[in-house]
C-alpha cells in the first residue's frame, strides 16, 4: 500500500469526523441555550450524523490498522536493509503494553460509578445529541474490543462493519463479568468448544470437503500406480443471530439506583447465552437455528442404552461403547470431551452399591475417572463438561437426558461480540425505552459427524440414588 496516501486519507477522515462532532455539539448547545429539546428536524439530523460518525469510525479504524501493519512490516525490514535495529511503531508499543496489563486503563463503565457513567442512559442521551455520552460509549467499545481480543487471541476490529453501525455498542465489561446467574445454566459447552473466527461479512460459512477418491496401493515392478480421482463437495453452516429485548420505563433508566436497566440487561445477556448453548445440542439447523449435534445427520455415532435398572458401572460401559464407535469411525482422531447433565454426573459419582465409587477424588485404584465437589471431572481420561442445558425430557417417558462424547476439535464455534442497541421510538407514547442485545455466530458442527457419539435411552431416565 502507499502509506503516505493512506495517511492523507486517514487525516481526511478525521477532519470529516471533527466537522460532524462540531455540528452535533453546536446543535445541542443551541437547544440547551433555548432550554428546549431537539426539534424533529434536529433529531433526524442528529441520527444521520451519528450514523455517519459510525461509518467514519469504522473506516478510520480499518485504515489505521492497515497503516500500523505497514509500519510494522517496514520496521522489520530495516535491519535487512542496513538501517539499524528495528523499532516498532508507537501505536504497536502502546497496544503491547495494554495487552500485558489490560487492567491498567480505568474502565469507562463500572458498577460503582453508575451515577456519572450510565451505559444505557448514555445510549439514550447519545441519540439526543449528547456528544460526551457518545464519547464514553466509543471509549467503552474500544476497551471491550481489547478485552475480547485479549481472551480470544484474536482481533475484533473487523466486527464493526456497517451492518452494526448507527447506535450499536458493546455492553460494559462489568456486565460481561456478571453473566453467570444461579437460576440459569449459562453456556459451559459453548465456552469449552474451540473457537473459529467469525468472518466480518456474509450469512454463511462454506467449507470445502474432499468427499471421496484418492488412492494408494502396493505396486509390483512394472505395474500401474494406483489412481483414483478426488471428488470434492462443500459444507455450509449458517451465520445466525440470537437476540433478546426488554422495555424499561424512561424514569427507571434515568433515576433508578442501582440501575434497573443493568439488572434486566444482565438477564437478557444470560438468556442469550442459554439460547445459544442449548442450540449447540438440539438446534434444528433450520433458520434461524444452528445445527445442533443431535441433528448433524449421517455419520453421527449413536449408543442406545436400554436398561430398566441402570447403575454407574453399566453407564460406564455405554460411554466406552461411544468411545469405541468414534475411534472406529473417525479413525485418525480420538475423543477428548464428554458433556453431560449435572444430575447424571452426581448420580455417577455416588458409591456403586457395596463397592468403591467408579469416580473418586484421589488417585486410588478401582477407579475409572475422577470427581470433585460431588460431580464427575474425568471419565476414562476424557474431560467432562457439566451442562444443564442438556434436555431432561427426551425419550417416550419424557424423563431422559443424553450424554455427548466428542472429538472437540471437530466442532468449532464462530462467535462475534455481543452488541447492544437502544430504541426510543417504539415506546414513545408510553415513555418506554427498548433495549436489545444481539450476537452473530455459526456452529461448525457438520465437518466430521463421526467425531461425536450420543448416548441415550431408558438407562438415562431420571436417576435414582441409593436409599
């Protein structure tokens, strides 16, 4: 790239941004001077200006990132050209410092400063032309991006595309820290899965597949070399949106302490987590649902356990049967994860009649796995994940759960950051403000169906514990 031209373009974008910011400040100052709200025309122009600012922000960030990469490349080339020791650009040094100590910068929104920095109040005020509110939102967005990038090893700059411009912001980090809720199952399986970067555009992820062909065989002297042409295909996974909304009265947004809107939003976020995590197991694959493991189709391994008097020892045999099926059909990869409901783990951890428990809290002999806190941690050396989003109403008796055995690397979750949006117009007649959260994701579940086995059947009916 022509780095000098890129810098000129970046300066031009910043100049346009400053002009819009000045226009918004002047518009709000005029309304405050005349002790009135923004007029309809001013509100319309304010919305348009904020939309333009979002687009300029996106373009500026992308261009700045490209310039930084070019500077880093040039810096690495300097030693080879005899120009001395390479020096990283200032921006790269700052980013590295923040990555080493992400907590060094004080967070814009925190539970203890809600009176001076109210996220949802700022979302509302920004739409009414409050530039300072928008500055806080933008600063929080940048902090959140750095946080998500630091924990995923990736970079979320590309997620701020035009499709989410015009009032969409990442929720405060302290809301993310409080996603777990005692009355909801959370997202243990989603968090345990390996991650795949969600492309910045498109509504499907298409993966090429070599479906058959290619051969090799022993060859006698002078004989023909084995030849079989390869047959290719594609596997497509939809990018879906999971979302929720809640209406809150304006006075509660502006005056409640602690903020009612934060309490309700945390619940929205938790509901989002549960909806996504549940679909990873049982999603139908029909839009707008991901294709859950239950429905990945041909190749999926299945163990049907029919047993009227199940015991942990018999249960262990079914798990080994599932492991055997994966090893036989997946061939080159072996399972490393078992996902089961908490009730099944607690049942498996109990003493096995008059003998030792199969899963113990130590390295003693007579064990087939480990437990801690009353729940199984490993079985046959495989990690066990507890997830209470697994159904407990399967089977003809609607009382059965399921157990999933997986080659975890065969099942990738591509998930973008969670966004928040505010809508004032929908409840203007009743003083209600609508807040929504949404996220985009794709579950790459159909790459290797033989990498999963599901144990189900009457043996997994509601567990009974020894009296």
